[in-house]
């Protein structure tokens, strides 16, 4: 079961570690920014600019985080549904507390924006654990359009698709369901 769920870590250890050690300052800036943008759409160019390293280096850092199971990419749903769909993946760290620690906000109060991404991180990781533990198979993705349409998580197994909209609000608002309803009407989820 483990081999089907997780890719075996391709730790090209000596080469990867050597490359990272040569640019520790860039790695630390990258990790700090990575914590701040946890759960958001991945834009390697922006992170490279903010970290002061090349885009190739940023992609290498993401590869190391993925290979070591510190984080994982959530790909964009691939079925063409709308014209302006987001195609870049999101990246989630394995733990919401680690994201806060890396962004140096561990002891700061959370605003609702940050709370939403952290809650998504927790739910996604729990869904992946449940999927793995119960050997369900299937893949996770998300669907988004510019500017604001989004379904936070889509679990796909064969022809079955289940959409999840994740919110931290105490009361559900009908606008939260707008994107999931759009996909349901088209019989995608």
C-alpha cells in the first residue's frame, strides 16, 4: 500500500544537499516565503524574485521539499471547464504549524486570510491520510478561474469526482457554493 500512495523518495541526496548547502541564505529566504504563501497558487518566478535566487533554484527547492515529504503540490484540475482556468499547482506544507513557524507568525494572531489557507492545509492533509489509510486510490486537485472562482479540493477516482469547499466561517454563505454548484451543474463533481 505505501508504495502505491507515496512516490519513493528520489533523494539524490549528495547532489541535492550539496546544491542547497551552497546557497543556505537563499534556502532560508525561500522557506520563509514558502511559509507565507502556503496553500496558494505556486508562482516560482515571484518566489525566486522575493527570495533573491533563480527560478531554477526555487524549482529545485520545491523538488527537495516534495521528495522529503515536507510538502506536496496540489495540481490544477485538468478538464477544460472555463476559459481563464488556473493551470499552476498549489503547494502545501505537511503541517499548518510549520507554515506559521517558517513565516515567523507562530505567536501572532491569525487573520482570516491566513486562517483559511491553514485550515485548507489541515483538511487536505487529513483527506490524503484518509485516502491512503483506507487504500482508496484516487487523486487530489483543485479548480480555479481568474479572478475568483475556486473549488478548494477535488478528489478524483476513475469517473467519480467529489468537490470540497473549505471555509472557516461560523455560518455558511450561499456564495461559498458558487463554484462547486457551477461544476455540479456541468456534472463534473
